[in-house]
């Protein structure tokens, strides 16, 4: 089973599991501020669950690429929409500041809650 590290926590999930669901089920909030109330609930259209992911995950598909190519996101930052990511192996997750998680200030890392 893949290991997921986020916000100072480590847990396992099934291979192919949705990253957003795995994080939320393990008490890791992927949203910043009021985005926890105002979001698309995993449809991949709002962009508020953006995170940095390292490890074995699915490749981005058209919906995710399209949303991350629109402001305030930028494809160059390498962020992923957690709601569109399938966990395929061990991963580490980092969350950034900003309503959409688009800023450069780290809110939490795989190893610690800041």
C-alpha cells in the first residue's frame, strides 16, 4: 500500500486512491480559509485544492491542465489539483498559501505542520 506524507502525518491508502479524499479522510485540510466551504467538491473546476506532490501519481489529464493554466495558477509552478490525482505509490505533499494554494509561502510540508 502506498504511503502518503502530509502536514506532519504519515498514512497509507490503496493504490489508485484519490489524493484529495485520502488527505481529507486523514484530517489533512487541502483548502485554505473559506475555500474549505467554497469549492467544487472534487470536480477539478475551482482549483482550490492545489498542492505540490512528489512521488508516484497519475499524469495530469485535460481538465486539470486546463484549470492550472488559468490565473492565478501557473503550470510552471508544478502544482497539482489533489482532487484529480491518483496515488500510485509513495508520495509527499506540500501545501502553499493563497485562496487557491497558488502563492509561494509554504503552509505545511510532508514532514511538518507550520
